């Protein structure tokens, strides 16, 4: 999932770079005035960063839902299993000693 978030970030970054290059080419050709392009680039960067932030938050919340659905073993359960395993090992050992 983290890989997907990284890909989304780099996609947004690539879009920003392409947008800036496109606007710069419009300025060079005289299609757009330079003072408007700076404002537009800043606006597009803010919009892209908001999109990246939104995607990151969605990814994190999705991971939290998944991790909440997966139940882990509590320390109490683990200690109980360990005690049970030791008891069974003891029985097996006693049984094997009786058979000899």
C-alpha cells in the first residue's frame, strides 16, 4: 500500500513538472503573460499537493482499517499458549520415560 502512495506522489510531482514546462513554453511563445503563469503554477502546485495529501490520508485510513480487521495475539493469549505448550512437552517427556 505504501508503494501505491509513493507512486501517487511521484505521479503528482510529474504532473506539476509537466504543467510548469507547458506554461513556460506558452510564455516563451507569447501566448500567456508571465505574471499570470506564476499565479497559475502556484495554484496548480497547491491543488496537486492537496490531492497528494488526500490520497495519502485515504491510504493511511485504508491501512488502519485493514490492520484493525486483523486480530493480533495478545500477550495474555501468548503466555497461555506457552504454558499449555510446556505442559504438553512435560507430558510427552513423562510418557517417553515410562515407555523406556
